[in-house]
C-alpha cells in the first residue's frame, strides 16, 4: 500500500550533494516542506493543529520538484526509511526520513502555470441507515398504540 499525502508546498530547497565517506559517488537529495494541515469539512476552517512536514527526493528524482513552486497543491507518494549508526562516542543513533518517489499536482499537472485556491477537502458521505417499514404497534383492541404523552 502506498503512503500518500496531499498539501500545499511551502518551500523548495536547492539540490545538495553529500560526499560519500568511503570515496564512492556522492548522495544527492532535495528537500521541500509540505503544509498538510487539515480543514474542517463543514465550516472550511483551518485546523488549529498545524501539520507541516519536511520531505525529500533523492538521486535523479530531485528534478521532479523543478515543475512546482511554492503554494502549489500536490499529492506526494512516499516511503518511510530509517537507519542506525554508531557515532564517534560509541552511542547508537537512529534517524528516519520521508523519501518521496512520486509527486503530482492537483489534477495530475503542475500548478506552476495555474492559480490555486485554498484546498478544501471534499465532504465525506454520511452513512444513512436503511429505512425499515415495521407495522405500528397495536393494543389488544386493535387500536394503534400512541405512547406520546401529549
């Protein structure tokens, strides 16, 4: 199952190369910040609890961000990755990163050439219990019982 999140791009960083410690090819990555704060489906008000997420592309995928700019609304597919290492003091350290592998503008195209409006989630369908037609209760005389006090 793919992990996806939709939000508005706040910032796109430049591509950076991180040199390899063992003399191999450098690691290339490009970070961007996504505001995925939710909106109330009934009032349209923005949640008071921000959801601002740092994401990154690596390798050849860094160029994917060239099609987008700040304020574009995008859906990002990603994988969570983590690793462990021992630092110079012998302490075990761990880190996690959110590695993106796909980005799509709202409607499947880049928003760079279009103006965007505030993203409002679509109202969720509500469950309606099926109607059941039961006969009304009757008393011993065959009269319909009316249990209303007035």
